[in-house]
C-alpha cells in the first residue's frame, strides 16, 4: 500500500522535474526513483547536490568504457543490475543490506544509513583496498587501543575538578570523545535501537545510531568496515574537484599538531594555488602538471594519478597516502621512518611503551620501514617534484628537510631530558610513579615541544612554508619552551 | 553660482559617461547627478563601486513590483519622490537632514556624512526594526555601560607602567578604545566642529567627527540611531553576495574570543564552500538550498530567507541574528540561554554583578529566554539543517553540542575555583578587596579559560569544526590552563 | 654532435606542439627552441607554465610600443637580438654568462641556474634599481651582519642541550638557517662544485649550489646581485595577477612577527577582496580603482601604478616598498620613522647597539627619515586612500594609527623596564654581563612584547583589522605579558 503511495508521489514529483535530466538523461533505477519521489521534498539540498554529481550523470558501463588512465572507477566489472543505471540513492543505501546492522525497512526497501567503504568498493575496489592499508583507516584503533595515546586523549578531554590545591580528573563521556579526537579519527557507529517519529509521510521508524553523525577517516561502520570515503569525497556530489583542493585536507590537517594546510598556505605552492587556481582544471583524469595546474595541491603530491599530456603515467594514483612518504614527520614523540603496518598498536619500544621510538629518540626499527623502502618512497615523490623542478633543486630541498628532522628531534630530546630530571627529582610524577605522563604542567609543556612545535617546524621544512618553521609555532617556540620548562622546574623545586 | 558651476561640470562629466548606464539606463535624480559631477573625479573608486550596485540599477518602484518572496526591500511604499529614481548618493546622504547632527551645507545641499539605519529604514524598515532588537545593535552600550565588561576592556587597553616591582594602570584614551574594542562594537560618532580646507572645487567646509571612521555593528550615529548596516552590506556596492559570504562575518568573528569563522573554515560546510562555491549563486532571492548553494554559509543558518524551488518559505529572513539560537555560546562567564533583552546591562546576578550567570555558573534565569523559547529557536534552526540532513543526524549533532556546553561550563567552574582560592588566600586581589578581577595574571588565565578556550570548544561543537575543540584553542588548552593556574598559585604562595 | 641531436629532438618535439603557439605565434629564439626540445619532456610543468606567461606571448618590441602608462617594461630599448623574439628560457638563463659563477656548459650553451635581478634589469631596469634601494633587497645582510639580530636568530635556531639544570646553546648549521630565517631573508647562493649524473639525455654535468633552493627577497646571487624577483613574480608565469594578490605577500608577511596578511584578511578591504575579487581585473596596466578593483590589495597601496580611467597617474609604480610609508611599524625594538638607508647595519644608538632606537625607545634620528619626508610619504599613501575615502576619513584613520604607535611603544617600554630590573637584580643576565639578551625566558617574553604583540597591534591599526589589535596577539597579550614578566621576576628572585 505504502509502496503504491510512494510510486504515485514519484509520478507526481517527476512531472515537475526537468525532462532533460531524467527522461532523456541517463537511466535512473526504479528504486532510486522511489527515493527521489519523497526526498526531493524531504531533503531537497542533498538531492540537488547529487544531481550535480558524476554519479547522477554516468552509468558504470560508460565509466568502464574509458581508457584505463582516464578511468575514475577501478572495477573492471560491476553487478549486472548496476551496469546501466546511474549511481543513485538506492544503489548505495541498499547495497549489501545483510552486512549493515543499520539496515531498516523504509517503505519496503532495506535501507542503511551509513554508506561504507565496503559499499563503495563495488565500483572502486582498488581505492578501498589501498585505503585500508592506510594509517588513516586505522585512526580509531590506533588512538583508542594504544594506552599511551588514549591517556593523552583522556588528559585532554577529561573534566578536571579542584579542591585542596589538587586537581582530579573525571573521565570524559563518549559524546565528548566523539566531539573532539574522534571527529577526525572516527567513532564506532552502532545501532542503539529504533525510534518511531512523525514524518510528512506519516509515522515511520528509524534506527538510532550512537557515534553519529561522524565523518572521521577511521570510522568503524555498522557493517564492520573501517574508514569513510566521505571526509574527502563529500556527499552527495562526490566531487573530484573537492578532493583535489587543499581545504578538504584542512578539515583534519590544520591544527597546531599537524599544520599541513597552514604550511601549504604560506608556501609558494599554496600561494600559486590561491592566486591562479581559478584557471586550473580540477576534473581531468589523468591530471597533467602544467596543463591542468601550475602548482601542486595536497592531492597532487600524495594521492593523484599524474600523467604527461600524452597519457604516460608519471605516478600512479594511491589511496595509501604514505606511498610517497619515507618519514613520518608527525612526532610520536620523535619523527621517524614510516611504520610498516598501518596498525600502530603493535609497536613496543624497549621500555614496553607502544611507541615507534624510545623516549630518548632511537627508532624501534623492527616496526618501521627500512632504508631501502625509504629511498623507494622518496624517489616516487621526486617524480612529482620533477615535473617542474630540476634534480638539484629537489635534492637541496630534501637535504634541508632531513637536517630539520634531525635538529627538531634533538630539541625534543632536550625537552625530554628536562622532563626526566623533573621526574627524577619528584617535581612531577611520571612513568616511575605509574602516573600519567601527560597530566602535569611540565608534561604538557613537553608535549607541546613535539606535538606542536617540532611538528610545525618539520611540516614547514617539508612543504617550504617557512613561517611555521620560525615564528608561527616553529623554532622560536621550541627554543623558548625549553627555557620555560627549565624555569618551571626551578620554581617547582623551590616551592616544595 | 556654485550650483551653476556644479551643473556645468555635471554636463561635462556626462559627456564622458557610458550612455547605456546613464542616459538610457534607470533615472538618476538631479541631486545625485550633481554629486556624481564632482565625485567621479574626487572619489572615483566609490562612484565606480556604486555603479556596480543594485542601488544604481533598480528603482524602488521596480523593487516593490516583485513577489514578496523575491523582494529585497521590505517597504511596501516609499516617498513619492524616491519611487522612480535609483538609489544614488543624494538619496541616502541627504535623507532626514534635520535628524543628522553631521548635516552640513555642501554646494547648496544639506548633506550628512554618516548614513544610518534610520536612513536605510526608508526602504528596508523590517530589517532595521529586527536589527534594533539584536544584541549587535546594542554592542556599544553593552560594553561601555556594563562595569564588569568595561573593566575588562580597560585592563586590555590601558597603559601599564612599572616601578618598584609594581605595575600601575593608566586609562586608555578614546582613540585607543576606538582602535580596539570599539572597532567592532562601534563608537559614538559626534561632531567636534567644522573645518575649512582646500579642495579641487576651491575652499569648502566639512564637519570634523570624533569616533570616525568606524564601522562597528553597534555604532551610535549622529542622528541618534544605533548600529550600522555597512559592516555587512559594505559601501557602495551593498552587495548581497558579500553579505552572504563568510568572510564578511569574519571581520568581527575570527579572533580567539569568538572564532566562528575559523571553526567554519575547518568544518565540512566551510570546506565545501571553499572548494565549490565558485559555482554557487549568491544573488538569488529567495535563496534555495541545493540549487543555489550546496553547503551553508553563516548567512544561510543565521539570517537569510530560504525557500524551496517552488518558492515555499523554509525559514524567514531575520536580522535579529539570535532568532535561530537557543544558547549564547559566548561565555560571559559561562554559556547560557540567550538573554531576553538585547540590552544586557539590565542583568544582575545574586552577587549584584551585571552578568547572565553567577560566578559559579548558575544562569540568572529571569533575564534569559525560557526552555520553551529555546525549543522554538532550535526548531527554527533545524529547518535549515533539514534541507540536507535527516532528523537523526540533526538530533545527534545537537546532543553533542549540549554535552559540550555542559562540560565546557564545568571546566570554567574548575578554573573559577582556583581563582577563588587565590583570592581567598590573598595570592591575588579580587571582588572581596574591591580590586579589578581582570588585572592579575591568574585572573587573566581565568579569562582565557572561558573567553578563548571554552568559547572555541563550543563554537567547534556548534559548527562541527573539530580542530577548535581540541588543539586549536580547544580542550587541550582548557586542560592545560587549569594546571597552569594551579602551579601559578603554588609558586605565588611560596614567593610571598 | 650533441647539439645536432638536440636540434633533431627539437624538430621532433615541434611536430607535436600546437601550431598556433609556435609557428604562427610570436617568434621564439633558436636557443629557446633547443631548450624546449628537451625540457618539454624533462620539466613539462614549467614549460607549460611559461607558455601561459606574457613572456611567451609578447616580444620586447611589442611591449615597448605601448603608451608609457600602459607599459609593463621600463626599458626604452633592449639589445637588438632580444627585440623581436619572446622572452624564453635561453633569453634569461644565458643572459650575462660571464657574470654568473653558476654558469655551466649545457649542450653547448652557457647556461646559469639562478636568474637574478641583474638579468631581469635588461627589460625592467627601473624596477631593479628601485628594489635595490629597498630594505628587502638587503634582508640578508641586515640580518646576518647586525650582531644583535644575528644573536636573536641564533637563539631561535640553535640547538639547546640540558645538563645539571643548565642549558647550553650549540650553533645551528647553515642548512638550519636556510630553512628558517633565510627562507624569507634570502641565502647566499654559491657554487660548491660540479656533479655528473645520468639524465634522459645521457650523462650530464651540473653545478651543485649551496643555499639552494631559495627564494628569499634578499638572496645573494651567484652573479653578486642582491635580491630576487621570483618571490613575488613567480616562475615561470611571472603573472602580474599573482603579484597583485595578497597571498603572494603572505608567504613572508603572515607570521606573528609581521602579520600583515592576517590583518588584511580581517579588514574590510580584505573582506571585499575575498568576497568580490573574482570579478576584478588583475592584469590591466594601468590599474584603475573602482573599475578594476573595489578594494585595495597589498600591491595597490604599496607598489602599483594607479591611474584614473583617463590614464592620469594617481601614484607611480614603485618597487622601493617604503615610498609610501612614513613609519616602520615593525618594532626593532620600538616602531620608528623609516630608516634612510636600506642597509640598516650602519645604525648605532647611544649604547653602541646597531638599533634604530635606544633600548628605552628614543629614535636615533640621524639614521631615520625626517619629519618632512614622513609627511611626504604619508601624502603619497593618502593619494591611494583618496580614490575612495574622504580627507576626513583618512585623517581620522591615520590619527588612530599614530596614537597606536605611541601607546604600543609605551607598552614596550614598560616591558623593557621589567627586563632592566631583572638584569639589575641578577635574575637574568643581559648587556652588563655580556650575555645574550635573547636567551633567558624573561628576555624571550620581552621579545614577544614588541615582536609579536606590539607589531600585531600596530599592523591592525594601520590596516584596520581590529582583531589583531585586541585578542589575536594584540593588546590583550601586551597587557598580560607585562604581568607574566613581573610574576616571573618575583618567582625567580624567590627561587634563588
């Protein structure tokens, strides 16, 4: 009965839709027609957004006809019933219904709320497989299952109380975690129950999800898959223009811990992008340096397929974002060669801490990529640089970066030595006292040293955005912070 | 005589003007013709700017012919003499001459410098009335007539001197105030006198204004009206495109006290705006989600009239910007339900302080909107969200926000307790000693806790820009600041 | 032999090049043809970039035919062999081969890597001469040859170690300096040697440069010239659009020491630029206020030739960027009238320090421009303002700025007095002890006062971006910092 009503409404709705888009345009499935019948009214914004997408304009068959180097899809075949219709609401939201715990009956359809990488893999399997080998896909577990990182998060998110000159920490709730770290790292999305509510279509029942909404890169989805495609390929336009523009990366990579976007903004590359990109082509596949863009965006260096004008591949597309990265600049606690496994919880240093380096900086090599792999990755990156720069330029650039990795690690070591002295003298309580290493002021200053200042300085070197290596959270702050730690320790020892 | 000269010059000037714009174009008044005759030479930039405006292209009559939902004017009628001419220099700068203390004789015209909301109300009365009920219209008085806020401003703007290990505060002058807080809050603009000077037209006399230039939202104008339209609808193009773009709001809402723009920038909404808005329509009235834009700007959520493609109103246009806001996130000292009156100086808490909450956080409910009104405002906002998001998504979003309001208020309370302890122990001097509560370092740290860190965290939750809830002035800083306050107190007690 | 090979390759390459661009287009020299033959393959990005440039589209002859006010070249004549060919690779990279220490044999050509202002002067002599009189051209020497500034840089860049509750400074290496201060100030680029390597063309030999890559404004080039044009006119498009857009200036002027770009961003001018500049013309010469742009960018106020629509010059183009600047807002240690000589190392104050003011703020007038010159420069700037603003508006604006210069200098003096007290009491070691004045925490706090906070406040006043005068590194921080210095001093005296 309801199904009939829907179809009637659909028919009505179509009478007001543009003929070119839906009658003489590419074929839309009946199921998607049914969705559109109501959702054109219920959520008009996303319907209009989707209509602007390639998904609404091209069928998988057409997508697969292109030359490999020009294809946006990595599947060589897709299920028969999907081949000759565009990718509409129903195609994604009713895919693999049995796997999704958030599947519910919606007007006779088994619909799920959270479209996952598992669903996207139908047409984009290579991207999903690569992404899965990515640290980003593991961002939830890497934070929550590593006791050191989890404690850092608790010390940031928890509620402190104060009495008798002492502070006490009350653990944060799930909602706080979801609103802070897990915004980017991803939540666990699960079904708490069902709830009925009135809609324009009468009473309907919907699943209530915990950890929702969330668009974190390492989200654990109701179908058990890890990660999310939408942080970069945002609903419902899924625009490659957006994924290729730096502001997309900035939603997670702008803060003082990982100021990649800010550094890019003050780099010459970012400056060229800001000044001239209105004339660039952000949709061509393959993407060609010089013709389509005259300076790299984040995607150019880290992800995109680049080719020459003749269609010869320069670097392949990769969704394992560390494929062109020898170093992990992001210091935990020190910058180090990239981890081998995207699951970083497996690492243990000599002290038994789940860290890629010792507290004094030595890398725990057995969990990290070796020299050979580092060389390989740097060579891959240099292919990108070489589109515009001479070999000598590129060598000089990376020599500066390696020096900066070394010197920032040294400045982190000095800060660590002040902290160890504070622990030794009892001015603060750390590992030896089985106390958090992140709760006291000198410990927080130590965290600033590597998480804010050394990281900023290294990103600045890597992407040539000098400000962030000097006065914008850079070397000025590393140098000052050591003096502040030393003074704090002096004052503390005196005040006890 | 001079008038004749002007007319001659006008005739001359016209010979060089584009025929299409001024001969066959919409009619310009004789008075405006006279203005243009000289000002095309004297201030060519603003003349050219105005020529690009709708004011220069459309007469009020034409504006009023449109369907209500498509109208940019809210007046149903305007004075006869204005109906069929475009809105030019003279129309605004000679409006209500008797009311303007800055009116002066200028080539035979009674011209005033500062066009005020009272003048704009001729064509836009609803907007002016709504704006007047806005906290922004009261931004001058709310700062200057509230002794607590005024003292905070003095402690920021005043000149400190140092001798005998003590600092003394010398009050700032008016120019300093005008250059800092009142840049956004608005100055009192008044006529100090008249001054003759040489111009290309010979010697002329002009009023000298104090508090000028200024474009603050709560400016007190020479005609006695409050507020200014130009901060958002900037001279002389008065472009709706500009008012609808987020950078316009950023001129006052970007600092660490109220980082709305920065939060938006790292939100997914801001990211979509940054990546794709070059294809949006910023001038359509009404504005339609999905068709005209695919993510909200500040104006979409807080101000604009939104409608469906069929012209059905989704939310009405409002210039009382809190109409869709249940909470005042901006903590003074704590986040609280929005004040009922835009004049916030009338509030008194139990201690007699002109604050919306007690120092320990309890809201002073009789000055604040009630639960019912809060629900109403949130429903209004949710109509905007629902253009693209499901009910469950929206509920989940606001649940996180309410949790964050609660927890950030708790972290402010903890900081307050450290401060109260410092006052109690005499380590700092506060209310009990009749001393400023903003002049000593621990007091300034306390201000940081709510004004910078708790505010940032709440804005981040409200607009889903996670960075500002964690490492960019967010929870990391709330947590660390409490440790710093505690340590300061320890060191201070020891050093006395 | 190799030359023949190159020519063959060139012929081959041309067969695939667009006919319109290179056959019927403006003539390319044979030498540049040879470059393109390989570099279209070797570095396709910069070749494509150059093809989009005016250099690739216009010959000097054509450029010199224009009316003076419309010319982009300042040379009245150029060498005969350059007149009727476009400005290609070889024209610049083989110019003045004898002067360049980085000249090397490259396929039979004497090519140099680093194109310098000396080369650009062939067509742009006035710009190069003006730029040479600029503080920016002297940015390397002014930093490195001034012992006070050099020590500040060392204290920022050096590696600190910690033992026995003391820190020790190990001087930074050249690579660190190149990655930090000298990124903007410019390095000394010199030839370390030659190195052979395999290329697609077989084994070739290239010079190895130290201090490379670098695009600092005061770079010392291998031909002995000072400065670089490419930081603003970036290779290889040399786009005036880019030079005229504010993000170009932001690569060096965004940090907390000199936040010009950030201030601009929150100013009304910056807001208009952000909202409406997509409709502006960034390539017209001369540039006309109102017609081409409706708010100034950095270039409008500080550099560009502005004219009326009739071609009458409003202000002349200048590459001596201080021509319209009476004050040097950038406090070293205090804001002061602009230095007379761009070589600021010649200054000596009464204490013998190479500074433009005494430590207590009095300007060392004999090295600074006099009152008359200050008036002259301000008048020049006011011509720009007057394109849109009345005389009274402009006067009011600059009155606020002068007040802010005065009050921020006073707040720096107060911070200096706390520092002097610390030195006097032995809580820190300064000039009297022959110790660095930048290494201890209270000294660093003192630097923050003028380098970050007073500077931000002054830039905010100069460009009407209020945030940076209050809560974004402005007056709030000046006021708080004095309290922090005082408390530090108290704690230090007590802890000894």
